[in-house]
């Protein structure tokens, strides 16, 4: 069902009034995690003003260390919902288990499946049944075939609202957090009708490399990007080193506008 032959014209997903796919370039921005109402609102205000169309922020955080900030959970979801009202931005946030998928679906406009859960088949079946748009991130060690099979799980339950997200894979390289596989973008465009976006933040782990890779993502045909932005990255509770400063995000938005006209 993920195969392009089922929908040669390509899938466009409508999130409120925001289309993802087709000839649209969709910008998702926000902090790695919801840290407090005050902080989320500050970042949301900045990204909205600079042209982001969707707000991101994790409430359930799948952290590598159990001692790192784990997210505000339902409290975080409530803050996201308040930000949606205040700034008129749809929200995307992660579900980390079949158990929290229901509550995430109550608040989110798009349910994110993170890299660590790309092959959590019970979670995939669950979001297949929930019928809400899903942002399916590529597993850090997943082939493109594995990734499309993960999408197939969701599709097989009748949920066709899937946005694929390349976020970097594990390679021998250690100077970056992950290796962003941009070849995946034109490959997916051939193989599947699903929209595909790029996450240059987790894809590099390095703030200064986010802008060039986001530009490259749009130039090679991505339907959008999801990028971590924080109003005070140096004080972020997670992923500060890869979060853009507001001024960098402004510059990125300008650059992408120019590139999208050319592509
Ligand atoms: C995220 O987007 O907040 C995240 C945890 O990403 P990933 O699953 O790609 O590491
Ligand atoms: Mn993050």
C-alpha cells in the first residue's frame, strides 16, 4: 500500500488547513521537549512569527539515559494544546508506547513515532487504528525497505495519513550524531506516494550544520522539514546543542523560501 503505484499522483495530508505533500513545503519547528508553559510559548511565538506552520515538542521523551529529563507527559500535552490555541499552530508530539498513544491522540494533530520505536509493531498497529496523521521517523538502523514496511503496518489498518521523516542513521562516522541520508529522499519519492520530510537537527546533532542540511533537504525534493528551535538553546533541557537560535531559524526560513522557488 505504500508503493507509488497505488497513488501515482502522490498523497497530500491535510492537517487542519496545512497541506503536507504535493507542491507544498511544510515547516515544523519547536523545541525538542515541552519544558514549561512559559518556555514553550516563548519558542512558539518566535517560530510562528517567522513562518513555521506546525509546532513540535515532546511530552513523552524517549531518552537514552534514564537520568535525563523524561518529559512532562500529560501536563506537556496540555501545554501543547494551549499553545495550539494561542498561536493557531497544529501540534506534533511523540507517542512512545501503545499505552500513551491514546492520550497523545487526544491532544495532538499529528502523532510522532520516534526512531527508537519505528519497529514497535504494537505501537504501529495502534496508530494505524487511531486514524490520525502519523509522522513516522526512520529507525536509526533501518533500511529504507524496513522503513516502508513500518509504514505498511499503519497503512494496513486503513490509516493512509503517514508522513515519513528521514532523521539520520547510525554509521561509522562519529563527528556527527547521525549521518543524514539525503539519498533516501529521491529514493522514497520513486518508491512511495507518501510525503517525506527531513529532520536536520537529529540528523546532524550540530546546530551549525542544521541550516546547510535543511537547504540540501529541500533542494533534493523533501516535502518539508522538522527542526528543533529554542528561544534559549543554552538552557534547553534536551538537545540544546542542535537547537537553532531564533535568528538562525529566521535565516533558514529565508533560504528555504528561495530554494523552494527553484525546485
Ligand atoms: C524528536 O524528534 O524529538 C526525537 C526524539 O527524534 P528521534 O526519534 O528521531 O531521535
Ligand atoms: Mn530532540
